[in-house]
């Protein structure tokens, strides 16, 4: 087995750290508490997404390094859109439109793989959201059942930090939350991420909050230019997606997410 130094990761995350593996590959090495079953699921998802035609890193083998499970991924050049946005905020409109174009292109791809359905994932999260009153939870689940399921590739966590940009290409990363589902639910998830950041301490600077809001509105307008006619259905997904995010333990967002989930009555 290849030996690497675990003292020098090139990236750190909540579930895994990233290390150099060789010239063309990196190692995503999961923390010991992260279940092997979930690592295997990410491997399955990553292979299925790559096969679907979406621009994403190819994944190789599951390996063990110093008793930790890891996945070998194709090395992709570039910086995250978030990093580029932070260094060049005056390009906010350009980046917002690009995010929409990439999301639209993803949603043109049908997901043929046997992966978890988006509706089942959202249902499970809402059922485990302790902050939701029982009556509100029931309303959200009823609304979820009434909305179209869909069969497209949905990322489940599509935001600027999960896009690698180079001068020639753009690659979507971090597919652990991917599912087969409805594109408008996936857009709603991106909206909840961006708007929640702008409305909370996640973005503390008032000036930057304005840029995030402009970025979001540009993204949304461009997406619906490319895929017109879905604005009403998108609005129905927003409370459901907000409620599902309550299971993610983001303390500074909890009250705002609960407010969004309560808008289920207005969405009807």
C-alpha cells in the first residue's frame, strides 16, 4: 500500500481530508467515525454521476490508509467558484449566470443508476427534523407527496464551493448528497443555501450580504431563462427543502429555516 504523510492535507472537511496521491489523482480520506457503508455509497454515486455525462471527477478504488477508508479521485485543476468570487466580487453577475448554466446542464442528464430517490431523501430528513412541530411536519410531507418526482441528476448541495473552475473547464465535486429527482427541488436547495447564508451570521459583512443576494437573484433568473415555466413549482419546493436542512445541525440557520418551512401554507 502506498505510504503518504497524514500531516500535510491539501484540504480539510467535516467528513474527510484530501491528500496528494500521485500526479493525476488525489486521496479523499474519511475520518474514522464516518461509516464504511457511506464511503461505499459515495463510490457508487460518484461512478454513476460520471457515467451520466455530468462533468465530475472520475473515481477509482476504495483504499485503506492507516486504518482509515479513502477514495482515489481524478485530480482536477482549478479553484472553487467561492474562492474566485471572494477574490473578484465584481464578477458576481458572471459567476451567477455560470452557476445557473452548469446547474441547467446537469439537469439535462437523466439518472439511470439505482440510487436513492430525492423524495425519499427529503422525507427521511423531514421525519428526523426535531425542530418541526408535528402538524407542520405532516403538512410538509403531504406537500412533498403531491410534487413530481423526476428522474434527473440532482446534486443535492450545489453551491459555489462545490464547483472547480479553470480557464478552460468547470467541474462539479462532492456528490455524496446526489439523487435521482426533480430539478426544481435541486434549485430550491441552492436557493436555501445562498439565501440562508445572506440572512444569517454565515456572511457577517453587510456589504458581502448584498453581493450574495445579487448572486442568487442572477443565478435564479438565468436558470429560469434556460428552463422556463417552473417558477411556481420551485416555490412549492422551498419550504420542503428548508425543513429538510434542519437536520444538518447548523445552529445559526435554525430559526430562519423554520420560518421558511412555515411558509408551506402560503405555497399552497
